[in-house]
């Protein structure tokens, strides 16, 4: 690992050089949800990275839906996720008079929540492991009230 100092006390540590990109892998996770909930995908992503022999690179997760989302969030205190769902409900309440209502009262708010939180993530992979912080996990957030089967495409680029 090479380190170089930057301005204002920021230090960059080069974890991999340009030779780090030499392979790709793709997979798709089928994720059952129970309705409005957070599903922890961290173990599934970690198992896949180990199975493909990932070393150093980047894993991208892409959710193939518009009424659920992906996020990286704290994995220790469940109140964090409960509070986040509460905040999202305030930003996009189900009791508004939305024009798009043909799929149910929870559908348009679910689309809005997905816009706020996003449907893709990019996570560095260092030493074969997702380079998440100590208290971080990768979650699929289901914004609809009924169960769904969601699909997440995984793309690894690295060595």
C-alpha cells in the first residue's frame, strides 16, 4: 500500500494500481420481501464475492425495480431503520392525492421513496471483502406494503 499526502491533511492510500482490473463477474439475487421492511443483503454479497474469488475491485448492486431501493446503513440498532422508514413516510405519505394510483395507495409513495434512496450502490472490494465500515450493512428497502420478489444484479469488476 502506497500513501500520499494531499492538501488540508487528507491522506490517500493507494490500495490497488491500474493492473487491478482484469476480470468481471455478474450474478442476480432473487430477494423475497415480506412487505415494508429492510432486507440485509450483506451476507449474500459477501458469499458471492468469496465464491467468485474476488480480490480488489468494485461491486455494483442494481435493483431492477422502481418501488424498492438499496442503501448502506447502520446494522446494529434496529431503531435506525425504523426511524428512516418513518422519515421516508413523512417525505412521501400514502394519504396524499397522487395522480398515479392504479397500483394502490402505497405505490406512488414507494416510487418517491426509491427516488430519494436510490436503486444502485457501488462498494469497493479490498482483499476479497466489501469495504464496509464496522457498523454498515447493505439493505434492500421494500417500500410496498405487500410481499414482493425483488431482483438485484451484482457486477464485480476487479482482479
